[in-house]
C-alpha cells in the first residue's frame, strides 16, 4: 500500500512511471483535458469544484456509482473520495465493498 500511495503521489505531481511508454503516453495525452481533476498534494485539495457528499446512504451509493462510471476502470478509494466534499475514505470504502459483494 505504501508503494501505491507513493505512485499516486508521483502521478498527482505529474511524474508518471510508464510500463509501456510508447503506448501509454499517447493515450494519456489524448485523455488529458480540462475535465480532469488535478490535486494539490501539499494542500490536500483539488483545483476543480467538488460535489457535496450526499447525506443519505442511497444517495451516497448513487454518487459513488456515478464516479465509478466517470473514472478509470479501477480507481482508488482516494480518487473517488477526492471527487466529493467531506467524503470520508472509510465510508467510500464500505460502499465499494458492498457494491462488490452485490456484483
């Protein structure tokens, strides 16, 4: 987990360690645009407007599901939680676990 956190911190800072640079960099350049959320690691906040975290469980599940549809195929709990104001990482992880159990 420490390595994943270090890689995530590097990627947020703009330093990406590619496994297949010729293939991956061309795809990354095509995907880069103003719609992407960038994080300020030092401040722990993102530079785009984040959505408020819903108050009820059904709304939270819907919000996490919508975030999953918009993010990469296997986003981290931190990436999902970062899309919302006041979202607790533990709560997002619980919702993801429940969704995985339900298929």
